[in-house]
C-alpha cells in the first residue's frame, strides 16, 4: 500500500530522529515544539512501546520455524501481486465523524469540564470530519489481524498496541479492564435512549443524541453518558448501519469509574474484533477505530514532510484535508 521510498517513522527523539530516517524523507523541523510535559508523555509511552516490541520480537524469533517463514514469504508474494488492486476499491463509510466534530465544537465551559473529569480532555482536539475511503480500504487490506500490525510493501510492518492508542487518542489508560459486549437491542440504556429520541433501539440517530447531550447545559450525568455514546460511535466502534448502537451500558451506569478504565486496551480489542468481521467480505462498513488506525499509520510512515507538528495526543492538529492529501499522493505514485 506504500511505495519503496516511504520509510517507517520511529518515535521522535531529538537526538536520534535524523539518523533513523531514510535519506529521501524529511522531518518537519519548523513545526511547533511540544511542551516539556508533552515530550515526557510521548517519550514514556514510546519507551514502553519499544520495550514491548523487543520482547515480542524475541518471542517471535524463539518460536519461528522454517515452515512458518516459508508460508510468510508465500503470503507476502501473494499480497504483493494483489497490491495493484488496493487503490481500485473504496471502503464503505456509513457515518462520517463529522457529527462528533460538530458536537464538541458546541460544548460550553461546564460541559468541557465534565469531559475533563472523565479523562477525555484530549478528544476535544479532534478535527477530522471525514476519512478518505480509498486509503482506508488499502490500510485495512494491509492489516494483519493475527499479529495486529500493518504490513508495508517494503517488507516492514507497524505493530499496533494500546500504547499507540494512548499516543494517538490520549485516552485514559487506567487499571480497570473493559470487555467488549455484544449489542443488545433490549438493553435498558438503549431502550431508555430510544424512548428519549422518540425512536426504536436499533434506529437511534446521532443528531438526536447530540441534541439531548447539548441540552444538559450543566454537564451532568446525562451529558456524560451521551458524550461517551457519541465518542464510542466516532472513535472506537461505529455501527455498520450508521446508527447509534452503544455497548457501554455498564460503563454508563457507573460514571465514577470512567477515567479509571483502560480505554486503550479496549480500543485494541474492538479493532481486532472489527477486523475479523470486516475481512470476511470487505464489502461492509468497518465497525472499528478507523481514525486511530489511520493516524497511527500517517504518524509512523512519513512521505515528504509531516504536515502536522508531532505533539500529544498525536491526533492534535490533523484534519481531513491532511488525510485526503496523503491519499492523493499515494494513489498518484
């Protein structure tokens, strides 16, 4: 999905970044520097990611067999042959994240403070209102759901971990593990929400939820619950039908625990589940954290200069036009 001249961008460190980049790539040195606290945050997460990557690589080397290496080589050849068809298809997108961008742009001070109380202050910087469907399709085609990594045409790969979710989204990464549940039409929260929206549980529209959320001017419990529903639908697990189908019923019932949940590991679990379902046909919409996967790829694989300063969270500053420009460049090569 990428060209040979594109190289993986290692986590940025001032003393090593220039030496680690390919000679034909450029780093945007004129970008605004992140603050000291942001640098420490990025360095800490990057250090965890490198340590985990080393451990994973040691385990992989210890367990590899000659037969497995041969199978991987054969798979790589097949994928390379199919690579020419990647950009001839588009991902079906049922609902653009525009609804979430519009919603957070209308929050008042009390509502913003409530978002911060839950630990989601970082998402207030989210500005991506659409996803380029051709690049998105090729990205999903290049994703190895077994190893949870993005395979590149030059033989390299990008391993995706919960540390990456924290870097890109800035989500809370607490001690409470959240298990993904199946959507239940008769779940109490969905029934109540549908009734408030004058709809059926399987036909709740984003606009109706947004209006209910913004109506709670004090940023109370109702606001927090509906904010989580919209965030889930935009950044974690959108419905393949384009409607609200929240699976956060238990979380919504216990708002005090929200910031203590490991939302990063939860996002990774949703990504794996969504990839498993999407890869069966590749014709349906993708019910996973596509903005995260897209931004992780754009941050780690540079093409010319990075159009956005690298800060924490990494999604800060990225807009739809940056994603579209990258798609145009990759297709034109």
